[in-house]
C-alpha cells in the first residue's frame, strides 16, 4: 500500500450507532489531519495531530472523537451522529517542521451517510 | 466568514486553450498557498504550491501566480487537456508550528471541452 489509505470507503449508519473511520499513511509523515467536506461547502479542518499529540480541534462536537495511537494511524470514532453529519471525511498527512509547511497528502475519503 | 474564496463554481475551456482559475484570500497571515485537483470519488491530489516570498511558480503545464498586495492567486494550465477536467481547490496556510491545517476554497469545476 502506498500513500494515504482510508477505510471504509462508504459507511451508512443510524443515529444511535457507534462506528470508527480508519486512516493509515505509508509516507513516513509525522502529522495527520481529519477534514470534513459537506455538499457545497469547502473542506473544513476538524483535527490535527502532530507527533501523535492533538494540536488543533476546530470546535468539533464531542460526538466526533479522534484517536492517534502512532504517527501512521489515525481514527475518527463516531457516536450518536446527526443526519447533518453526512459528508465526505478526508484524512491527510504531512511532514511537519517548525517554521516550514510541507504539502498535505490526502486519502480517498470515507463517504458517510447518517440516517 | 470565508478566508479563501473561489468565486467561479465552474469554468468551461476548450481543449488546447489556457485555463485560468482564480482564488482570493482575506487573511494576511497566510503565506503558503497550494492548489489541489479532485476527481469524483477520490481525495484531493496536490498539484502545485507557492510561498509568499515568490510571485510565480511553474511546473510543466501548470503555473501559479501570487499577487500579495491584491491577496489574489491564480492557476494557469496551458495547454488544457481532457484529463484536466476536475474540481480544483485553492488552499492556504500560515507558518506557525509547522503542522497546520489548510483553509480551503469551495472549489472550481473545470470542464475541458474537445
């Protein structure tokens, strides 16, 4: 596997379900990100992990819970979601350096539908 | 309040001609800009970037121009090819700790007509 992979690619869940999205990067990067893309809206940053430490949480509701067990894996745990949470969830990774920004590389995304 | 704006939701260009995609930003702290290309059912793919110390960066058929005083950047694709048909996102970031999320525009759907 190369690049950034995400599973599952599609997920349909009820509002009372608990599910998790998985992301894995094979690029040797040390920073990972979750983004959300809703219809007709720009990609919105949700969470940033730098060296496994969460460094940013963009006012995301607590029904979304990220986990970064190591620098190659990132999870997004979902529980009691609302229909308006239906969106494309994208994972990205980059090599983080102080004072320099490196390009973020994206996975294919998980298309989530909440019924 | 959108900090990165792509005001054209779609653009249609004839094959072989130049495609020009525009992007405006409002946050003067942004100093690194990227263009991504996205096909349906795939994640965004990095295309080209530019830092604020430059006003032009070129990579093959793709050139990005940055006008800091106008807070405007553009992506030129020449010559345009059918495979260039995709949604193009402009993104921006500010150098802080090194791992920063990107702020994206809504995207422009480029359609290359034969």
